[in-house]
C-alpha cells in the first residue's frame, strides 16, 4: 500500500514542472490524479507517462485557472472520473519581470489573476467535493518570494504572499466548521523547472544555475522532487495535525 492509497488528487498546472512532478509522485504512492492545465496536450502527455506502467489512474482535463466556470466544470468532472476528490493542489502560477515603476498594470493584473484568483477559485469550489472525502488536504504552491521580498518583482512577491495568508484563512475556516480538511502552503526557492529558462537564455545554462545556486546556503538549486516530496507529506494522512502551516523548500535561504 502506498502512502496515498485511496486518495484522489486534482493538480492545477500539472502539464510540466512542479505540477507534473507532483502528479507522478502522487500516482507512484497510490493516488488517482487529475492533471488540469490550459496546456491540454501537455496534461495528456503527463497522464500518459503515468499510465504507461499499465495503471489507468491519471486523467487530463483542460483548465484556464482564471475562469470560474472552468474550475466548477473541471472539479465536477474530476470527482466523477476519480470517484471523489480528497487532495487539491493549487500549483498554476507565473512570474513577470518589472519593478514597481516599469511593470505594466496589465501584467500586474495578469499575475494576480493566475497566481491568486486561481487559488481562491480552486479552494472555493473544491470544498464541496473535499467535504465528501474527509480527511482531505489543500496544498497551495506559494514561493519563498512570498516570504522574502526582492526589488524587482512586485507582482510575484505580492501574489505569493497572498497565497501564503489565503492558505491560513482557509485552514481556519475549515477548522471553525469542524471539517477534517487541512490547508497548507509550500514555499520553494529556485527549482530546476522551465520557470528558470529565462535566466538560462540570458546567461547560459551553466552560468545561470551557478548564479542562482550561490544565493542558496546549500549551494545548489532544487529538484522538482524536492517539492513533490513535501507535497506528498501534506497530501498524506501523515499530516493530519498540520494545517495553516508553511513548508519552506528553500535550501536555507529563509534562515539567513
């Protein structure tokens, strides 16, 4: 029996990067997984990779996380095909460069819509289904940038900080209503995913990764499974008494 045997997980932004890593890790531990992404072809490929071993327990659905009607439809369909929903992972997110003077208001609103509105919508509409599969878990992917500011990423800092506190709000709401539904956030630093490609394009792969690693006390960037393993703990019943918390997967940055 795997650590997630019997669990049914829904992961937004699961076509690549952290979302795909979490989907594969969850499935390996026995969960059924629905991978939802605006990139449906990518979501289907991730599901196919999981199902290649012969167990048809991964599914792909289209989802624009900024659209409430799509959230409602995708969660309904996921609960139907998996026979319920016990884990929600709000993973979809973007970053846009620009300081407080140069960032366009349109870019600010886009970051907030994808990074914050999506978490609100996911939590709001998943609770109906999570109630039916208690104990259940909500896992929101924030960032170390939601706890530590920089000079040149106002929208990303603000959006990820919002995800951090919204996770706590949902945790207290569920506790207040006597629901066995946990809500926690994960805060990664630089992880080896496509989100780092802009730095690789700018400096070259080796130099870019070395520059980023020098900012991390452990001296390296993280691997997707570093985050997937933290999510696995929060998705499992091992974390039944953990809610309203944040897990920092940051190589020690926040300790400085």
